[in-house]
């Protein structure tokens, strides 16, 4: 078997650059973060996509955001069946242990996962319906969103609407977690839905009255 | 029900700062990324912990790394049972669609998830054994690692060893995905295990002959 | 005729060192680069000078920068006369085929080509004015820059200013290529002017408001 | 007009990393290089392709190689007509001023420029025959090489043979520069032809008796 390999040299070089600059300038803060533990203000759920950096958009420093990233920034429905639920575990930790004040779901344009869901639900990607397709099964979470946008005639518009549904479905599922509903009821937690346009550098937030509007 | 809220003002301010500087300086690159799609060199699997920023350590820019973050940077065993598997879906997308050349698992010191696993496996956190504990069920992935370190006498040492096991168990599980094994066999994909010390700013990589050593 | 010779042994040794380390660690990435083609983010135009390594300064790895190097990092004016234009061909390939987002012109201190231009334009190197001097004819591209600095009294200052003019003249000529002007107009391409001090390890970028300032 | 822009922040960060590590460790050497001038042992002529790094393959440090990079590592025939000849100027400077002992022409696999030449010469890319195509006019230098490989039946083999012709044509043209012929005659200069396989990490050198063989 091909065993784990050492880190490529170019990353080692970059690490040493970071150590000599960013770390060196902030050493006391990093030491304090290690000693005192993290105390993030918000949890962010965003996509794995390499083009989406919440740390960049929000100038986030070490210690500010508890970040979960998965395909298409999805939250599955609450389902405590004893199986592995990585997203739900992250949410439980953020709310129950870290007591974050905000959960931010960040969607984005040009999302490969959402496009796969679109193709699957519209019958153009039967392979994603297979039990063995992890992507297909995962994107099934977004199927209720597809139902709400499927009648939009223009295809580009429909795909874009589905990206925003990925945020809304996740917000709905989040609200279905009992411990989240309880914290929200007590005013200790608020949910936020965002969508960013990669090419334009745009950012929209969801308001119940108006839908998604630029911030 | 308490509905989604607009984005807090301090984040709106930061976004506009990013837009006026980083985005503005790189506008053509962001447009290309949107038009041409992402082409990341590596997938990184790291923890949600707010103190761990792979984008900072490696000076990663938009487009470089496909990043999945979950509690304790864990990869569950390959199990195509048709259920939601967010981590496996992310891996399938990275390897099958994006054809990344490297998968890097990045563990870290002071990991809350790993400590929970330690307490659960040593009988000090029975609530995590409950079917309703998402964190407990998720951290169960690391139980084989606990078995390998449980006889280490010094507690701090044992907890630290378990953090590194979180990397090794994930590497083992990754190698059990058929499509990963195949790409590795063909020399198209390599796996890497890293562990970072938050307070010291240290970075170690795993070598089969020597274990974890500083880069 | 003396025919081509085998590679000197010290370079063969170094190659095998690279193969056993850097290549071996990054084999999957090199295979992908060969299969999928290059996708560089930027074109860099720098000098042939052995002391100027843009790959070192920017930690550039295989695949990141499309690099053209000529004497004094010069870009000649746009002139599609059907003759051989190596620099213009490289630019056309970078912008038209690779669709890079940035073109970076990197000048440097102690530039032999620029000093030759200074001597030629000030009448101290008549041999460079000859039709048979490739260096002289090439450095003639920088003559408009000499006109702008020739009244600086201090010689060292004047030579240094001419090095920076080599960057500015190139930026001006770049902007005169119709396909570059068009991409810039559409926000898909930006130009950057840099100058590095070899001995000090300094780096300055050109800002229209302030001229060259340290980054 | 859109004016020159400041350097993107990620490159500024990388530069500071380099300054704090590589430069800092080698400061006396960089200062000496600035004071005493460069004294490179060889000139390398390679392609602009982002995947080809002679500094990586040969572990080249600042000061070792005088490097000219253009599309397809081509040297045009000697032609002192008073026009701009960037490649010939670089060669003249390397041989006449720096008195390098070796000129190394480094070709490579998967070369976009060579493929363009193949398509043009075989009648499949008439746009490259246009006077306004800088790439087409530049690749015309390789036409004599195409004539020698055009009867190879297998297309992949033919394209690969043309990549090696790009090295051989350049060596032939180099030998036609009077000042090069003279230095070679006196045993002060030798020419070398190399070709590297990007995916395999292979390196071949040209020997008159055997053609290209692995080093």
C-alpha cells in the first residue's frame, strides 16, 4: 500500500513564512487561545468550494468563527438515529458547548453540488440517484428546495434560485433542531442566511420580508 | 417562530472592507474563478475549531484548497448505505470530480471533540454514549484510536496521542474508499497527515517510519 | 562542428535529487498538471538576470505563474508586422489562451541591460547604437524612459530611476495591445509593476498616485 | 483607462514570508550578489509554461543560471537587421558580457506552443498563419522541425517528436550565431539539449550518436 507521505515542500515553506510573520506577531494571542480555549461568536456553515473563503470575506482571525464546511452548505433534518451525523455533531457542539450567538449559512454562486442536485432532480443525472453515490444522497437534502424552483423557466435563473434554496432549506432544518429552537426562543441564538457571488464579489442576506437582498 | 435575521453590522462592515481591498485587487481572478470553475490542488480535512485556519497557515488563496471541516477532522469508514454522509460526499467530489492530487488531514492540539471522545471511551462521559448525542456518535469513529492509546499512563500525553490518532484513523478510513485506493495505486493521489500545536504555532507531519515529526 | 554535449554531471546529480524528493512528494500533482494542462493565475515578465527569482520571492510552485524572462523585463510596442516577436507571442498566449488574471512586470536593481541603455542613450556606448548589436537594439525600447529621467543629476539615482522606467515603459506598451486593453476594460485582467532590490531583498510596487512604494 | 494596480495581498504575504526566511538566512550572499554582480555558470533557454521550473529541477539558487524563457524555448536564426530581437539580445548578453560556459535549451512535454505549431503546419489552424498572430509567427521558427517529423504516422508520437525538434532547431540556430560558433571553436562554450516529461518527472539529454536519452 502507498502510505502517507510527508508534506510537499512548498507548503512547508509557506508554513515557515507564516510562522515567521503572522504567528510571530500574534504569539501571545495564540498562546492565550490554546490556554483559555476558543470562544467564537458565531458558527458558519459554508461550502467546501475552494473559491469561498469566509475567513477572507469577513477578515476572520483565529478564534472568531467556528466553521463547518460541507458540499453545498447543507444541514440535514434533525434525526437522532445513532448514526454518524457530522453536520449535526458540529451544530450540537457549537450551540450546546460553545454557546455561539449566531449561526450563519453561507451559500454561493457557481456551486457544483447544487448543479449536481439540479441535474439529478430534473432527471439528467440518474447516476446520482444511485445508493452508492455519496454526492447524490447528500444532495437529496436539497430536493424540497428543487420542488419550489422547478417551474422557473430560465435555466440559469432556476439554478441560481436553487443555490439560494440550499441556504433556506438549511435554515429550515436548523430551526427543526430542538436545542436550536429553544435557544432562539430565549433570544440567545439567531440564524442568518447569506449568499455570495464569486465573480462579482457580491453578498446578499435573506430577509423574511424581501428575500435575498445585497447587504 | 423567530425568523432569520439580517447580518450583524460588524460583519457587513468587514465585508465592505474586503470588497474595497482584497476583492478590488483581485477582481479579474475572482471573475475567472467564477467563469472557469475551481481547480484546487489539494483537499484539506480539518476541524471546525475557530483557532485552526489552514488558509492562514498555508497562505491559501481563493481557489487553492477544497476544504471540508468537521468536528475533530474525522473521516468515517466507507459505507455506501444510501444515508446522508457529508464527509464522504465531500471526498467523493474532491477525488472524482475535482481530481485533487493531495488529501491533507490536519489535526490540532486542545481539540474539544477529541477530549470528549477520550472522556466517553474512558467511561467519564456516559451521556455521549446516548443515541441522541450527535457528538458522541460522531466521535465514535475515533474509538479504534482510543484503544491504541488507552494504556498511556500520563493523561495529558494520552489525550495528545488521541489527537494524533484522529489523523491516523482518518487516513486509514480514507485508504478504505475504493476510489481513493485506486487513484493512489495509479500515483494520482497522495495522503498526508498533519498536526498543529495552536499555542506554539508548531506543525508536525506523519511519516510511516518515525511517526509525527516537526516539518 | 562541435556538437551538443551531454549535461554536466553536477546538474545530473541535482536532477536526481529533485526527482527523489520534490517530484516524488508531488508526483500526483505533476501527473495532473500534465493531464489537465496548466491554469496559471498570473503572467510574470522578469529579467533573465540570475539573481532575480520570482519563483523564490513568491514561493511559486509548478503551475502558478506563466513566466517570460528577457533582458530588462521589457515589452516592445504592439507591432503585428509578421516578424518574430517572442515577447508579444508570450503575452498573446498568456492572455488569449491561458486567460491569466494578472500581468506582473518585475524590474530589479543592478540591471546590466538598463545600465547598457543608460550608457547608450547618454552617448557613452556608441557600439550599442550599431544595427548589429542585439542588446542595443533591444534596449532601444527603453529610450522613451531615458528621456524622462535624463535630467536627474545624481548618476546612481538616474540609473535607478531608469530601472523603474523599464517597468513603466513595459506597462505602457502592454496597455497598447488591443487584446489587453479589451480584457482590462472588462475587468478580467489587471497590470502590476514591481521593482526588487537584490541586495536589500526589498520589494516595491507602483501606485499611480505615489509612484513606487515598498509593499 | 484602468491604471496599474497594487500587488495582490496574497503575494505580499508570500513575499514577507520569503523575506523573513530565505532572504534572512542568505542576506550576506544577496548583498554580495548585488555588489559584485552576477557570475552565472550557464544560460538556460526554457518555455514560459508554468509547469516547467528549471530552478526547481536543478535546485538552482540565486546567481546560478541566466534564464531566458519564451514560448516553446525557441531560438530564431541569426539575423542582425536592427529590429527588436529579445532572444538574440539575451544570448548576446550571456555569451558576450557574462561569458557563460554552457547554454542549455530545455524543452518539455505537453507544450501548447509546439502543439499550435503542429496544427498550423498540418493545415488545421489557419488563423496562426495570419500576419497578426504573434504566436503563429513565432512558432514559424519551428517549421523546419515539422518538415522532419511530418511523416511519423502516430499523432502523439509526431507531436512529441516535434517538441524535441524545438530543442534541436534552437541548437542549430544557436550554432549559427558567429560569436557562439567562435566561443565553441575555442572550447569556451558548450551547447546542451534537454527535454523534460512533466507528468513522469523524466529528463532526457540529446547526444549526437543516440538522440534523446534519459540522463
